C-alpha cells in the first residue's frame, strides 16, 4: 500500500477533534496503522481516548508520539475557508491542526509505510503513541498512557515527538529540551477598614506587593546547560476595590515561572512558600498559595540520537537544524521519564491561529525526513544492541 501524507492530513483535519472530543480521529489513525501490520490498542481514561500501536516485538523500539486533538478554531467566520474543510489553495493546506499536529502524524505514518515498502519488517520495532489530550489538561493522555503501557511491559528506546518545532522553515530547529512551567495564585486576606485608620485594618495590598517584590527581585539562576535563565512573570494583580477610602479585605495575583533544569517544581514551591512565610510574619492576615506545576524541565543531552535527527534533516533539506530548548511545554515532558526524546515537526508559525496553515510541500519533505530518521535509526541503533 502507499499512504498519501497530504490526503491523510486532510482527512484528519476534516474531523473536528477539539479536546477532548475525538470524533473518529484515532479510529482513522488506527485503521491506517493496522493496514500496515501494526498491532494497536486503545486506552480510555476519563473523557480521553488514546492509542498505542507497535510493529515488531524486539528492540530497539523507535516511538513516534503525537496528538490528534486540536484547539478550538475561534470565530469560524474569520477563517478564509472553514477551519475543518482542509482546503488546499495554491499549494497551501489550511485548517485547524494542519501544523499542530495532524500534518506531522500523517507524515510519520506515510514515512513508515514507505520505509516498510523498501525494507520490510524492521530489525526492531516502530511504535506510535497518540493521545487526544495534549491541548487540554494533559491529565488523561500521554502521562497515563505511558504508565499503562509500561505496566504491560512495553519499553520505548527513543522517541520523536512531531510537534511543529520549526519557526520559519523546515530544518530550522529541533527541540531537545523544554522549560518547566509553574503557575501560582496568591490570595491575601487582611482586614477591611478606613484608610484614615490603618491601625484598625490589615491591608492585604501591602503584603501582596511585598511578596511579589521579593519573588521578582530574586535571581533564580544564571541559566543551565542548554537553557537560558529561568524567569518569573506576574501576569495579573486583582483587588477589585471601587472605593478610594476603604482598605480592601482581599487582594490576589497570579504569576508563572518558566524554569530550567536547575530547579524542580517541588524546589520552587518550597522557595515560594518560604518567601510567603517571611512576608506573613507580623502581617495580621493570611496568605494562601495555590501552586500548580504543569510540567518539569527536561533536557536530552546532545549525542547520537539528536545527531541522528539533525543528520536526517540535513540529508533531505541541506540545512542542519539547531538544538533548542525554547518555547512552551509539550508531552515530551512526560516521555523523558521513559526514554530519550526530542521534537521535530512542521513549521509552527501559524499554529493556534486563525487560518492555521502549512505548505503541502513541507508535509512531503517532512515525510522524507522522517523516513531518513527511521533509516538512520536502525542502521545506528539496531547494530549496537
């Protein structure tokens, strides 16, 4: 059989699989993989459907990870064409999920199909780890899927995540790490009173300002191998006091920390709590923290695996992509606990935007890059086992 990567991308886009609704997207992927000889299993956690499919039983196991869920399209009337029509105009494919990341999934399926046609069964295994929960809370997706297949004895040796990593052109960038992310909501409760009699009140704004100032004045680090310095950014401060002569009872703020491997979510949480305790001493009110760590930082050391991905890209495009740890989080933050992982996919300039789009030719080139990755992987890693 021959899989047409562009046609498969269009078929996937036409399924409006906005998180967590799958609506048949994983069914389509499963049918395609089973027709290629893969053994596929589905895993449902809560409202989220997930898929693991494997061809082969021996190692090494090269895994491709991705997601079929997409973010909402926004105002459909502002799209040049319908967000789920998968229109192809002058070589440009338009639709929600074209870049992030249905095009990447289709390209790897087509690459695997082409590689199998040329070589037959792999000297190891190829697997697909596909979730429907990457764009949402990421609670019932990849994290639980990994634990489930590991409990069944599955071992992933290396993983490629098909996120759209390239800023402007195919071959720009590979993500071999990501910063962690911590969100904190601070709620300071004092005692309301008249501004002319501050001794009868406990002003929560004073305590909140002191806390935020202490947190922002602290230099978290000077960077870590492969990473820029961590940063803390206050994103909102809310008091909601309409009066000019009343000390409010409560004040709130939210901030985010993007952190490198010099920290963990737990170590940063302890630091935030210690600063809170210092500010709260003698305040006369309470300072409550709601801390949520959405992902830990990870870093895949440059080495044989990252070199393989760079070599495959350069072989097809003539450009050698740089290794980078910039950008937001991805499901690679969960995969890194199981095997070395890096990310490489399409150009992501329009992901999550109105008129999300990719050059159709880039999907074909990405297929060729992925096929080269599979080729090099079994040449270099199967030989050393």
